[in-house]
C-alpha cells in the first residue's frame, strides 16, 4: 500500500504558512479585544516573559495578559516578519515588530510555536525586547 504519513511533521514550507497565519490570528485576538480567542492559541505549558517575570502555564499567561484586553482599544499590536520552521516540522519561531497604539515600534517579539496536532499550532514561549 501507500507509505504511511509521518505522524506529526507537516512539511516545513506548509508549516511556515500555517504558523504565519496562526501568528496573525493570535495578533488579531488583541485587536478584536477577544481574550478567549487569545487563550485558544496558548499551549497548556506556555511560558510568556514579561520583563524579569515569567508567566508559567496557559492560565497564568491568560491571567497575566487579561489587563491588556480591558480597554476598548488595544494597547499594542504585533505582526510576524520572520517565520522559520525546524526541519522536523515540530517547532517554529516567529518574530517581528511590536507597535504601540499609534503604530510606533516599541520593540520586537519572538514566539516559539509547537505543532500540537496536525495543522494546529500553539505558542509555547513568548518573549519581547525593547
């Protein structure tokens, strides 16, 4: 019969498109003030750095980021400029600018995404820098 497909690895080129799309949807959750949508992109064991502090686990990240969703206007936005996927297809790195409410660049972000089921990517690490 036909060869068995790889259990998890999406081809890297295809995975890159999936991750870029996921990152854009993740960023849109902030613009849309949709905290539940934001949470849906977090891996259960996600770790997000906020300065010297690290929020550990999906709920802690969601709670830590909740204040950013409180106002009518998003306090910042971001978009992927570079997305690279490991040859194994299991992890990807996304990075790009973080912009303030007026569109001025505040810094950059780097996020590590993991494929948790075929075509389903979630953030495991997130770190911004000035």
